[in-house]
């Protein structure tokens, strides 16, 4: 395959990268960093067009292509998880346009950082070796660190960015040290060191992996656990979610999780899945991790008084549900677990972005206190019926109430786990989900059954309305027609493991 053909196959990745470069160049050429509200509209259109074009090319990819000597693999995992990351970025830009104008923030820089983060996410989803895997993580993470502290006048945002960066640096160190151990282990077992997933699979399938090899696997998994906010690597999430600008919080809650789970599925397939009988131990360990994550996230979310902190713990709980899917994938790799994970992430992306979009519309405009106490949602449905209805849809979907995407996502995950013989963890997951429904339904009670409070007018914008409509429509369509997306996921993922 020629270089030109390889670059053509990588069109989704370089289109997003070029869009980021163009936005940055136009921002520099445009004069003031804080333009008038209408001055950044062209930048928003460029970013949206770049993402839409990349998504089009990605969706029209067929088969499997190994690019740049195995460094990049364009296959069903890259398509299924990459399109979710692109949709998350697209909706984030729609939701953030009005916020950036209202806060007088540099729209060009924000949009470029979102696009660069998507480049890292696509690299992670398409990684064919551990170095591309690591570069994808770092490209994504560095952009998100800056987004977390984008409101430089806010001490909370700066605290959030610092915490995220410090924890993230430790997580990256774990991943890199784990990669070094795996590089040495592959060299010991195969007499030719390497970091491609194909070589990892060959080394682990031999069944002679040493303790240091499994330590390397554990370190990489710990780093990915930080990215998905799984217990006990979740400590950063509530403070960072609360302090970061709301559009940045929404993006890191969905895009980072989609890319990290793509990388996690690739990594466990290349190592733990082929390492029998060690894979049975790995399944049990992942189930314990999933239980801790689900229970901790849901129980701590019940106690929260701030909406963003509640959604942060909710995100932790949803990471636990997805880990149930990863355990089911290890237990039965040729079952429906992988497509269920992809389906769940698609629905989770829409409903979580929508919930943060409503928060963005009604949160306090005070520069020093960008928060939203739960009490301020009282009477929201009376004051703003459309916003109240949208928030009700998103909360019901997060709680897993039919016929939303959240219900069918959990149904697909739990069905795959039961089919793989993991009934016990599914029982715990159902109970945890039932407990978690309390804090979602509490939001509905406040909106519809409490008297309205006097408050600031909502943020009104056509961009914001379009983002909320897109998230609400996606949540309903994926819920009402689950087989459409599941069929797509199964079609692109078929034959991924050979």
C-alpha cells in the first residue's frame, strides 16, 4: 500500500487536524482574542464542517486496513467508537457557542482544543501499537487539561485544571512504565521486541508470560482506569467536573470516555483475552472493579447538592456499567458485548451532553461562582417548559427508563453479560441502577413539583437550541430504534477478532 493510499484511509484523522490548524490560523489573523459575538461564527462553521466531513469518511470505511507498518489499524473499533467521539465533539461545539460568546472567551482557541482532542481520540481508537496508543492518550489529554482551565479568571477552573493535570501525569506515567515492561516481555518471549498489538497477542497467547508482563498490563489498565474515572481512580472527577467550564466538562465526560473504552477493548483483546487461563482471573477482577465503580458512583451521587458534581458521580457509575460490558467481552469475546458497549456509549454521549447543555443554559452567570445548586432547578419546567422537558428526557435516559437509549443500552450490556455467564455482576448492576434512579428522579421532582424560584433568565441561543435538539433526538431515536444502531455496530465489528 502506497503512502498516498494510507493517507487517504486516514482522511478522518487529518481532516480534523487540518480543521484545528485552520481555526487557529484564522483566530490569529482575526485580531482580538475576545471578538464580538458574531465574529466567531465562521470558526464554528469550520469546526462543525470538519467534524461532519471526518464522520462521513469514517462511516464509509469498510473492512480492515493496517496502516504505517501496523501503527494504525482502521477497523470496526475505530469506526464504532470514533464516530461517537466525533458526535460528542460536534454536539459540544453546538452547545458551547453561546456560552463562549456570553463569557467573552476566545472561541477559536476553544474550538481548536476540542478538535485536537478529537485527533487524539481517533488515534486512540485506531491504535495498532502501544506507541500510537500512548500518543493518542497524550494528545487527547493535553487538550482536555487546557479546556478544564479555559476560564482563566476563575480560581475553580484553575484548580480543576491543576488537579486534572497532576492526576493525569501520574496516570500517563503508569501507562508508559507498563508499555516499557510489555516491550521487554515481548522481546523475551518472541526474541524480537515490539509494541504492536499483533506481537502482544502472539506473546500472550503462548501462555508463558511472567509476573512482570502482567504488572505491565495492570499499569496500563490503571492509566485507562483514570481516563474513564473508574474506582479507585475516580478522585479527580467531581472537583474537575465542577470547576471546569460546563462545555469542557460535557466534552470530557463523553469524548474521553468513548476513546478510553475503545483503547481498553483493544488492549484487553491483545493481552488478557488470549492469555488463558489468566483471562478468567481478569474477568473476575474487572467485575470487582465494575461493582466498586457502580456502587461508589451511585451512592455518592445521592448526597450531592450541585448538579455538576452529581453528574460527575453519575459518570463514574456509568463507567461501572461499561466495565460490566468489558468483563462480558472477556468472558465471551464472540458474543454481543462489544457492540453493546459501542451502543451504550452512543446513547450515553447524547444524554450526558444534553444534561450538561441544560445546566449550561440555566447556571449562574457570576464569573466567580459558575455552579448550579439542585435547588435552582425548582420549577424549571414551569419557567421554561422546553428546557424542563429536555432535562426530564435526559434524566430518564440516564436512569434507564424505557423507551430511551439509556434503557436499551443497559439491556444490551446486561444481556451480553448474562449470555457470557456473568449473572452475579448483572444482579448487582441492576440493583445499583435502581438505587441510582433516585437522584435522577429527584431532579424531575424539583422541576415539576416544586414552586418556581426567581432566577436569572436562561441563556438563549439558536446554537444551544440546536445542540439540545440534536441530543434529545439522538437519545429518543437510539432508544426507539435500538436495532438500527446495534445492527450498524454489529456490522462494522463483525470479524474484528478473526
